[in-house]
């Protein structure tokens, strides 16, 4: 196989420097919000981790990088990844972890070598979680809308003790939301399509569908989100 000439080769000292940098990674660092998708050995999404945890998995050789720039099948270990970072440095600041000597690319997706379980998880109660449960459909008029035309409606209004729970929050279009105002549905002459419930536990990938930290690079590994 043809090996491109390297301007410099990553050494054990470089790896140690990267590990050291990660150890001193402050919580205020811009990369502290960056997340990496983790797949099990069957290519199913099982977790989202921060940069520190991602590199810990790589250095322990529990996981390898899926080089999404090179296609879904391009997998490499940490050593190869550092070399690829030398050949092709990160283009954007948010993709770079700076070591003493060179920037290393932050992977988007990683695959675990041994782990093959598929944990089930309850989706997070969030605006996006409610929209996903209701398939972006107004629970009063039954019309599907894009996210920006939707609101969250408290079935029992907050002023009357309605809480932020899966059972009391529904997707509503802005028009229906305004019409209902601070009333109970029947007081406004409105009916819910169905009784809102707490969603069942779902495979992790389905829960990620509602996660704002989602990156476009992940879509391929999460299946159809809507
Ligand atoms: Zn509506």
C-alpha cells in the first residue's frame, strides 16, 4: 500500500502529550461542549461522549475512529488517526485539539471493539423530545409542521398547576396554542388527538434523534430521524 510521505511522524511522546493536554482540559474550554457519537461493534449508536472520554477510549484501544471524511467504512486506531491528522490537519478550530506540536482532529464517530449490547433508554423530557413523540404533529388540529411553527402546550395550564411532564406537555401549532390560551382543552372547545404519555424506553439511536448536540456527521449511523 502506498504511504504518503509524512512531514513528521507521531511518536509515543506525541501521544503522551495529547493525553496530558486532555488531562488539563478545563471545563471552560470551547471543546468541552463538543460530543462524539459511540457505536457498538454492531454499528448501533450506544452513547454520546465528550472529547476527553472519546480520547480515553481511543488511547485504551477500546474504540477506533470512523473517519467520516473518508466514508463510513474507514476505521482507524489512535496511532493511524494521529498520522491522518498530520497529513490532513483539522480545517475548523472546533475540530481541533491542540497538542504541543500539532493539532489533532476530533473524531465525530467512534466504534467500540468489544461491546455489543444495545442499551434501552428513556428519551429526555425536552421540547425536541415532545415534538419527536408527537411526530411533529399538532395534537389539536392534527397537522404536521416544521419545528419553527410549533409550540409546546401545557394541557393543564401552568397557572392552574399544570406541570412539565410527558403527560401534560403536547406539541401544538402556534395557531392552536393561541386559540387554547390559558384554558383546558374542553373549555376552548378543543380535543387532543391522543392522551399524552411518557414514551417507552427506546434504543439509544431513537433517543439521540431528539438530542440537540447531534452532529450532521452522525446521520448515517442513526438511520432516518423523522
Ligand atoms: Zn394546530
